[in-house]
C-alpha cells in the first residue's frame, strides 16, 4: 500500500566546491559515507553549471527528484522519490533557506553557516524527521531552534491547561504587587 505522506530522501548544504557543510540522509539508500560522498559529488557536478541563484531549480537525477538553490557560496538541495510532488520539495527547500536566513540575520554564507552549524543542524531536524516533513513555516522553525516561545511565551492556544493556569496566576500576582 502506497503512503500518501510526502517523504524527503535527503537535505544537503554544500559549499561552492561541492564539499559537505551540513547534510541529513533519511533512509538506507545511501547507507555508507562513501555512497553519500559519491552522491553529493555527482549531484553537485550535475547542477553546478545551472543558474539557480534566484529561484529554485528542479531536475530528475538517478531516479530522484532534486530541487536546489544557490545562495552566495552555498548550494542547498532537497531530494525526494521520483513520484514525489516537486512543489512540496520546493516548499521544504524554501523553508530551509528562509529559516537559516532568519537565524543568521540574512548573512547566509559559508563562514556564517559554519560558525552557527549547531543552529543549521537543529533547523534540519525541525523541518524533517526520518524523512517526514514536520514544519515548513520559517518563523516557527527559527523560533523552535532558538527555543523562543518556550514556557510562558507560548500563545495561550498552544499552552497546556497547567501552563495557562500557572501563567494566569503569575500575571495576577504581578498585578497585585504593582
């Protein structure tokens, strides 16, 4: 039975020479580091001569749909099965770029990404888990990565009853003390 949930095969961030910056593989298709390096090298060589600076580009490569975008000295890739919806893959790619851009204050370049690699890897984890897309809203991803919105900063609609009650008690106590 076919699953209707879109799945991501991998997310790659490579530098201008095709070297790995941050990658996540989901599934066993590229199980070894050697197979991963071969795939990264081949997808980079296949796409490096394209002009994907403004908008995302889409190619079919080795029975894998690859969407990619180049920004500064970085190459962003998201791949899925050949029967996957390209628009969903582009949405994941755009969410990845936008969230990283928010976190790095629009300084999306190799040096800044390497200096903030922890944030970039957390961003990958917030977008996709085990190949399943979790979130595509960049501001939500960025706030989860920086853990803003934890505890009392959560909107009332997202708080548990206990959190909402504790928050209300705290606000009442503050207003009585003033």
